[in-house]
C-alpha cells in the first residue's frame, strides 16, 4: 500500500463545507481517519485520498473540486521539500529537487521534466502523475496536483511563466473553459499523460530570497529520509540540530518542518522517548561547545554565535552550568 502525507488533504474540509457537504462523513466512508482533515503529518493510503476527492466531487456535483482545493493549498504542505524549494536560487533547482524528492510527501507521486511531446525544442513538459500501473487516473487528484504545481511556479517567479498548454489524460466533467480560466492557457484532453508545457528557458529563471546554505541543508535531510515513521525520533532531532547550529535558528518548528513532523507531534514523541527538545538542544550545544573550545582558537563571541546563542554572556553562563567553569578555563584545561 502506498501512502501520502495527510497534508495533501489541505483545503478539503473548507471546500466541502463551502459546498454544503460533510467532510468527516466522506472521509470515514473512504476509510480515512477524521484527524487527517486537520493535520499534515499522518500517513494515509493515497488511494483513499483519491477516493474521497472523487466521492466529494460526485456527491456535491462539483467536477472542479481539485482546482478549488488547489486555491487553498500552499508550499508549506510539502514539509522539508518546501524548505528546499523556498531557498532554491533558480527554478531549475526547484524542479530538480522536486522531481527527486516528491516521494517524501507521497511515495507514488512523481514530477519529471521531459522533452515536448510535440517536438518543440523551445518547450519542456512537466509530467505529473501517480506511479500506479493498471489503475485509472484519478481525475480530481490529478487536477489538484497539476493545479498545485502551476500555482507554485507562479508564486516563485511572481509572474506568469509562459505556460503553453495543459495536457489532461482524461475527459473532465467540468467545462474546458473552467480549466483554461484557471491555468490561463489552452487545455487539451484525452492525451497520453498529465503535463504542463512550459518554455524550455523556464529553468533559467532566478529566484529572489533563496539561501543556498539552507537549500543544501534541506537537500541533505531529504537525501537522508528513511521513510520509517516508527523509528526513534530523538537521534534524528540531534542530527538535525547539529547541522542547524550556526546556519538557522535551532527552533522546534524548524526541526519539525525538516523532519516532516508537526511540532506538537514531535514534542509528544520525544516525551514518549524520555526526553525533550530543550534537553537535546542543550546536549548538542554542550557537545559542540566542548569541541570548539578544546580543538579551535575561535573567539568566544564566534563560538557563541555558532551555538545559536544571542550573546557571549549567555555562553559563559551555559559553561558554568555544564562544567562549573568559564569558557576560558575550559579552553586552557582541555579536560571536560
């Protein structure tokens, strides 16, 4: 069974309510936990998610349900992949990391760049779909995915990006003009695959506000994703904090986003493992402080900054608490 993070259902409850339906009843009918409607980090069967979208579209006579939901979704639903995307400095980097790591959000989904199916060398095709041979293409799920990719690119480039056409592998029940108004481009139906056809130069677009250090950090964590939701989380928090110190704020929200876990869920799991986020952060800072003090000649102010501490005086108080000595004494003795 392939799973998807429940973040993929963002906007479902609100959209169904707007149309006069009961989102919880529909979720239950499709075997989804009601909690999946309100949290991002549950792993739920992707076929059940596809089924609940189709059920809602049918019951509520809303054939453009997927497009409506897409208007309520944002990049944050992708967890650590969102951090990599937001800090990419070019659209080429965004497309590359998304094509490599979309599976972190949903095991069966893929987004790939391909040559234009019509042979236009000035055009590339972004192919979106589920890797589920033999199963029918889920209309609402595919609509939602294509629409999400389209809106994400628009937000990143802060402009229209020259979309040439949208290719759909089915004949939708909604009028074609509904799709064309949404995408702002011609829509072709009953094609071999779900595609967004865009200018080949799209990847050359630079993005403002990216941070290469955070992008590399996020990519490293994506590469290390094991996909084992039941594994102990404390070691992963420790590793994350070791890499975050001196690069980004060592806050639980940042760590949770990288680990694709809601902050409250992360707190609960750490408690169940007999520790807390604050305790792990303190241990990591202590270990890193020992390393800096005993193996380098860095100024104390720089060490404090690398530990994510606001002031050198705070660092001094931490050393007194950890070892009963000042940083200077620890550096001279090298015995802690």
